[in-house]
């Protein structure tokens, strides 16, 4: 039996708080169910009915929380964007006004969200947004908020830490950071190697936000292990296949 929230707005003042909590729980359950279904099937292949079925709610409960699947996705996106911004801001705030870029990059890449299911959902929606100008505008606004959080921290470090002139200004640096993240996560979708993705992102961000000299020792350390984050890597399925194949002499 599907749960429903239709008519909950008609409650008395005495039950308003319980209704608010129940609605928040319903919304959270719908978001969790939608995320699982989107990751499994792809954003463009999922219907509202499938989300409701996965969450155990009626269509009425869905429409009392979201006007469309697009709106639901943006709620998911905001959750992830807020988490990423919090991770980045927290990692960068440790140094106070004096930003130690290499150390801050280490902290950021250690905690930054690199969840493959989320990347699959986000990529599916990006393709959808590319064909829908109105959706694309909203997605750009959400991405701008993430860049704004990064730019805010870099701006607070201005005067204490110099950024490479080639980036232009703080906004340019924030764009570069997000572009590096986008590039690394695209590779991660293909090779499924989270450890390599973090190492690669660390190298890219350090090179972007400094003159690049701080990456030399780290790069030699990785190469000494036979692992250069700049080089392509085999996918996890390929590694599993090699591991299971019998050896021949």
C-alpha cells in the first residue's frame, strides 16, 4: 500500500509540527529512492511512478513535494553541492587567513565527494539539461553557487597567498578548480579508480593554484611507485579480469 500526504495542509495548529516533520521525512525518502533508481537505470529512463514505487508513496505524495523529476533532481543536486562546498570550505579554513595551498589541496582531495553513483546521475542529467535550455539555466545557477563557495574562500586568502596570474582573478581560479573536478570525475566514471582520481585531482589543483613547483616531489613519489596519475589506467573490470586469468609461463 502506498503512503500519501494529500490533504495534510488541512491539519490544525496542534498537529502542524508533526505534519512538517512527516513531510520532511517523506521528501527525504523520495530523494533517497530517486537517487537509487536514477543510479541504477539512468535519469532519462525513470518515471515518477517508478520513484513513487521505490519509495512506497503515492503520486499525490510526490506532487506535494516536487513539481517534476527535474525539480527533484535539483534538490538532489543541491544536497551534493552543499556537501561539496562544506567539504571544500572546511578543508580550506584550517589555515586561517594564510592559505597553504599544497596542504589545503591535500585536505580537499582527501574528503571530496567522489561517489560513482552520484557521478552517473549527474552526467545523465547534464545530457538532459543540454537539450533543455530552461533546465540548463537552472543547472548553471546551481554550479555557480558551488564556484561561489570556492571563490569566497580564495578571496579571504587574498593578500596572503598569491594565485597564478594566468587564472586572471578569483572567479577564474574557482572556474579552474571546478573544471579540474569535472575532468577527473569523467575519467573516474570510465576507469572506476577512486585512488587514482584523488591523486590526479591533487596534482591538477596544486598545479592550478601554485606555480606548479610543489607538484614535483609528489609526482616523483607516485612515479617511484609505478603510479603516475597523469597516465591512463585500466578499468576495475579489466583489473578483475587480469586477476582471475590463469598465468602462463
